[in-house]
């Protein structure tokens, strides 16, 4: 009697296990966002102003801080991982991320120009992320422009993006 054993070829593809392990912080929380290869520190002095019912809340977040070396800021309720805490119950633990990316666009003469620009990414939140009143598609980057208004979930807080030259332009 002959027994035929079929030997399966080894699967050398990526499983994602190593990436998942390296994307954890103290306490074992797995981060939903990994900065892309084009992530860069901002070159403008961006600030994020928080309004509630048209009233300015607290001091603005200075999201250009070069001393902290951050190229992204995580919005969410999880105190352990969020950079900008959103206490509203309709916000997810890891709701959205503001990511600075080096991108290339054509100028008015059609020449390519590289610049570091802010982008917003909804991390698959249940109640959504809104940019200027429009709900964003999850897991897709949207370029943020000066004076854009961001709202998370059903929170009445609005985040307005400005930079140090905002009044001059």
C-alpha cells in the first residue's frame, strides 16, 4: 500500500503579525493608524482652534511643534493613545487622524511642486468625521485647507485649522 503525502509549499507572504506587534503602545493597545512613507513634519506653523457653540474653547493645539517630532495627531477618546482627546460619547476611541504628508501638485504653469500638507483620515469611526459639513469616506485621506472645519461624530465641537500666516493671505 502506498501513501501519497502532498507537501504544501511554505507561505512566505506577509501575515501582518509583525506589523501589528510593532504598532502597539504600552498596555497593548493596537493603533489603527500607521504613518505612511510620505509622512513629514509640517513646515508651516499650523494651529487647531476648538469651538463649541461658536465659543473658543481652551488654547489652540499647536500642531506644528518641531520639538515633539510628530507628523500626525490622533483624535479619540482613548486617553492612552489619543493626542487630541475627544470626550464625546459618539466619538470612537481612535476616531480620526490629522496626518502631514509630502505631496506633489502642479502649479499654475503645470510644473510639479512638492509641499508638506495636512490631511484628515477617518479611522472607520461609527459616527463619522465631517469636513466642512460633509461626511468623509472612512480610511481615505482628504487634504485640509486653511480655515477648514472638522467635526467628529455627533459632538458639537468644531476644530478649525489655521496657520501663522492666516491673517496675511
